[in-house]
């Protein structure tokens, strides 16, 4: 599956952004999907994951209650709604697909989008 993430940009602290990730292929609905982020000088960390149907989600502690992951299998798209953004949310955000039933480990995700930059100013 090929992925393309978009929707990043510059936003003030406290603001909101919605990231989208469009997938190619007819089997999108079978994939576990995730959003990861990588800040300068840091490792790539999981932000949120969602199972194939959207019935199960998991969030990093740092974003729980502020971010929401969702998917629309009819549109082959996964979303990340980000509210109450903080400067520490500044990073390149990547969407990724995994054939596993469930995981939050980056190495379990075989397909990656190109990343979209989110910058939160204080």
C-alpha cells in the first residue's frame, strides 16, 4: 500500500490541525494504521494507532485527550485530528500501515508515507 500524508503546517499553541493520509490499493481496510512523529534529534515515536475497522484505538500518553485518530475505509483515508496543540508537538508526522492485527511498534509497520511537518509556535 502506498501512503501520502498531508495537512501539516504552522499553528499557534492551543490551535488545531487535521492530518490526512490517503492510501492507494483496494486492501486498505485490512491494514492496521498508525501515526508516528519524529522531532529534531529524537527517535520516531508512535502517536496513535487504529485497527482495520476503527473499533480500537491507542494513543501515546502525551497526546491522549487532545488527538483523535479515525479512518474512512470507503475513502482509503486515515485522519489525525490534533487539538490543543503544544510546542512540544512540533515534529514531522508520518502515517504508516501494518499487516499485523495490532501493534504500536514502528518496525511492525511496513509501509510509510512521506511525512508532513507540523510546527506549533508558542
